[in-house]
């Protein structure tokens, strides 16, 4: 027997050595999670079955919410896609990162003129001033992929290691260009990227921000038929179907992870960039108190964190903001978090289940078109604060953009709403609670002071 073992020992050693060399390395116990950020585009906080919608069915997001930590009182600081996405990428409010709107104002320079394009380039250059989320994750060894909405030039400009958007100044480079087919036309680019990351044994970060349910509302006929009903306007039916189409793509993305046995080591986060209330009379257009406004229809969103086996499922009542995602994601990855970012790191509260000690969240609203890149207040329309049940909304006389038919300053000022009694903000109670108005106004002024003429 001893002689037999002696003869086999070298062969066994060779087999074991070969196994070590070719077998994929198992993730270390403290390996950082893969991170998937799902960002829907133009969807109201009410428009999910897990949020109580009677017609829209979102089974995949329902499951994500059920197995994760759901914040039903989530918010974005700015109710417009580009500044909202820039906040996710940089961790700063719009008045700080400088991208307060989607485009330079065509009133100040003719579109496609040298001056206008110079201003477009200057706007994109704002991202160069900050360490971005992909860049900071790269320091931790992550590879990253951009798909869907992305305004800040080429994907490389944001620090991604791979992506789809060509960006300005490439022809047609705006708000996502080639990346906008993701979801609407399958997930093949993401699938290829994930496979490569797995092959290289790298943790990965996915920026999945599809052009869904964003207009044009062109859902598959099989989904649209479900929502065509007597008395329901066709524009509404199409929007409802778009929400369900988006949910389907989320299911495809999650299944992609499961098929590769990646789900248990992947933190999935869900948020929307801004709200949308469908105009029942005009296809592909939003109703008042929706996108571009700081009413609940513009800024509220559910926020979900899901990591099976690591985060205990819960529904939490605290206020959270999308500006919190930047430090929270970095903390989850044990990456460097710059100390100048105002968002709250939620990670300890998510992993330990401890209360989030926060008195208020804050936000702002600017016009779609930027009147002066160097002076954000030139396009300032709103500042707001939510403290518990109370929401104070102040309006300002900034220059409105192309897509705003009325100026918000036509509404009474200030506006105070009791969100517990009046979640759809039908009754302004500022006159009944002057002390609350004064307190929240002081909070706003201390957070983002503006020039005297706007006070």
C-alpha cells in the first residue's frame, strides 16, 4: 500500500495543482458585492402594484421590494432626469454639481450654434470636478457598465470601464443615444459585460437606467391590450403598459444574475429619476404637478435595497433621498467616500436595522433649460423641505424652460402640506401653521442660501 501511495503521490499532486489553476476562485468571505443600480425614467411613486396601484402590475419589482428593504417615502432632490442622474453619479445637489437642467437655454444661444455647443461642452465638463461613483468603485477593484440614460458625454467621462453612450460632441450624442435601446431591445450588452466581469473575477457595478417608461410610449401590443378599457384614455393605457414593460426588463435583469449564480452576492438598488403623471388628453406628455415640479408627483419615489442573505427584508417609514445612495453604495463596497458629500450613509442602518436619525430632507427645482451655467439661481423655480408630516415648498422667479407652460410663481407662496393627511397636496395649510413655515424656511435657507432678490 505504501508503495502504491508513493507512486500515486506525484500524479495526485499534479491533478490538485491543475484543479487550482483552472478552477474559478471562490469569492472571499469579505469580497465586496456586485452592485446593480436600477433607475426608472419618468414614473410616479404610485405606479407599482406594491405601492397600491389598481391597474399597473409590477411582479418583478414587487418581489424585489418583498425580499429587500423598502422605503416608501423616498425622494429625489430634483424632479428632472439629468440633474437627478448627476446627483446619483456625484453625490451632490444640483446647485452644487452645476447641472441644474437638461440643456442650455435656446433663448440665450441658437441651438447647434458654436456658442450653444460651447455651453453644452461646458455643462458636461461639470462632472470632471468630482470623483464619480464608478471612479470610486474602481479604486476598490470594480469594473462598471453604463447603459440607458446618461447625459455627461461619453461613458468614459463618468469613469465607467464599459458602456453604450457615445455622448456629445458625437453626432446625435445626447441623454444616452446608443444606450437608450437597453431594455427596449434586450439586455445583450449587459449580459456580455457581466460574463466578462465573471471571467476576470472582478466585482461589477451596473448602471441600468433604461428609457422606460419614458416617452415615446410604445409598449408591446400584448401589454397594451391589458390596459385598454372603456373610459380609460389611450395615452393613460399606453403609459400603464410602459410601466409594466419596464418591470419585465427588471425581471430579465434579475434572472440574468440568477442564471449565473450571482444574485446572492449582488446588491440591487432601485430608484426613479423623477415622477410622471400622464396627461390623459395628450400622448407622451405629463400632467401638472408632475415632472419638473417639486410636488409629490415629481419628486417622490420608492427606494429599494435588496441583497439576499445580507439585508433583512423590511418596510421602513423613514425619509430617504436619492442623494443618500452615493455614500451608501460606496460604504457597501467598502470604498472611499469623499467627506464633502451631503448624503447620509444608510448602510449601517440597513445592515443593523437601526433607526435613521434624520429630521428633514431637502431639495430644489430648476427649469429644464439652463439660463446661466455659472448662476444656478437664474433658473431656480423651487426650494423645498420635508420634516416628518410637513412639506414646505417655496417658489422663485427663475427663467422657465421650453417645456413649462406656466410659471410656478403663479401659485401661492409659501405652500405647506400635511403629507400624512394630504399625500396628494390638495390643501395649502401655510396660513394655519406659521410656526412650521418659519422653521422649515430657516432649514432651507441654512442649506442653500440664495441671492436676496430670490428670497
